[in-house]
C-alpha cells in the first residue's frame, strides 16, 4: 500500500519560510521522480517543483523559481520543499506526488500516479 505523508505546512507571514516534507512508503522511492503540486481555491492543481529519481535534475514553475528548492533523501524515502520569500499568492494546499517508475517526464503532471493527502500553506500579508 503506497503512502505519501506530507508535513510542515502552516501559517506564515509574507516573506517568511516553510519547509515541507513528504515521507513515502510502499513504493520503490529511489526509482521514482517526485513532485510538489499545489491547488489554490477555485484553481486547478499545478506542478510547482519536481526532482528526478536520481536527484540530478529539477524542475520549477516560473511562479516559484528562485524561491523554492526541492530535494530528496533516498535513504530516508523523503522529499522536501524549502519555500523562502513566501507570498500571499503561495497560499494553497500542497500535495506530494510520486511519478511512474523510471519515468523521465518528471516535469509534466501526467507522469504522476500517487498522491499524498495534502498540507495547507497559508501566507498572510
């Protein structure tokens, strides 16, 4: 049974930082790209950051580039999202996702097949 469990969300003031974590189990973590999606009220869920299964390649949406950093620890089956210089428009539910095994399309949403339950991030102005 695949489980992706996010943690680290919360309320922060604009300009602040948060670090999200996602612990994975029940899958071959080291052979899967991992991504962080977010969904704001009334909007579609979008891929914001992704990391290849090797950790050598990353992808960032323009909206978070230069502010967010994705990383992974294959020994701990965990992926992280460091979020700095947060803005009110970053407010959303953030979802961790695992791509299909050995998929190279880590920068597109259709590559992902497993999802966490989401964690709320709220940035106040």
